[in-house]
C-alpha cells in the first residue's frame, strides 16, 4: 500500500499544477490544468542490473528503456505529464539520480561522485513497495531522468538492484506562466496551483512543445 503522504501528492481532474522550470535560462512557474488523470500506470520490477561490491561503476546509468530503446519515463505525446515516485530493492542499494539525463542531482560541496555518502536514495529511505515522498518526480515529452545503482558494502559480492515506479499520467492543458514575455496564467489559476520543481537547484529546461505553447 502506498504511504498516505505519497497518495496525497497526486492530483485529481481540474486541479492546477505549477511546475518550476527554466524558460530561456530564467526560472519560471509553468501552469497546467489536469484534464484527465489515469493511473496507476506503474512500472514494476525494473532491473538496473548487477552492481559489484563497492565498484563505483555501479550498474551504469540507465534511462529506464524498454527492449526497443523507448523511454518508459518520457511520455510519447505532448500535453502529457507523468507524476511518479520510486521504491528500491534491496534495502542497502543506493540509487543516484540525474535529471535531465547527464546532469547530476543532490550534491553538497562539489559535484558528487558515485560512492560519495551524499545525494543518494537507498531502499531503506524508499522501500521497494512503499516509496518515500522524497522521490517525487515529474517528466514530460522532452525531459526524462537517469538512475545509477551502487552496492556500498563488501558483502554480498554482487547485488541486482531493482526499482518500482508508481506513476500517474496526467493529460494537461497548458495555461501559461508567471511572468516574462510569454503567455501569462490568470491570477486565480496561479493562486490555486500546487507548485513542484522539475529537477534540482538547476531546473530542467522547458521542452519545446511547452515553449511553443507559451508564445503569445
């Protein structure tokens, strides 16, 4: 069963979602109305592969693809947003995150390296079938994450790291942004929005279909 803290974060039809992203390098909130909510569209038991004990190569970076190299976590269509959380197995497995793919997240002093004791989520923080709210993510056409699994202990010699993704699919209507020379969302829309960030401190750039929709 999903924790109540996770369930409460999902949106219903007609709710307003505000996503913090970058538009032309400037931080903006992009507002959407959720027209249709479909789910759960969960991706269960995805294997990142084997990780040898304390080997910094880990499982290698995985962009969560199927056998035809299609990205599970990137909607194929515009005007669709995936809202998801993830759990990890086994408990000692550490998972590092890039979002977008190639951009490391969750560093402190410098860009964190694999095996650093910072910037990971393990299967204790976010159990396999009971994900933590700290794993909340959003993706859309043109923006998808990558994950790497690491085995931090000498024993066992190798572990297979698996992830469960608990996904809701939103069909959305783009309403505008909060400023700049773009289509501006009405004040009542902005007041009702649930605001979430996409990416870390350096936000993800808006995909081209959003930028096109924001032009006046």
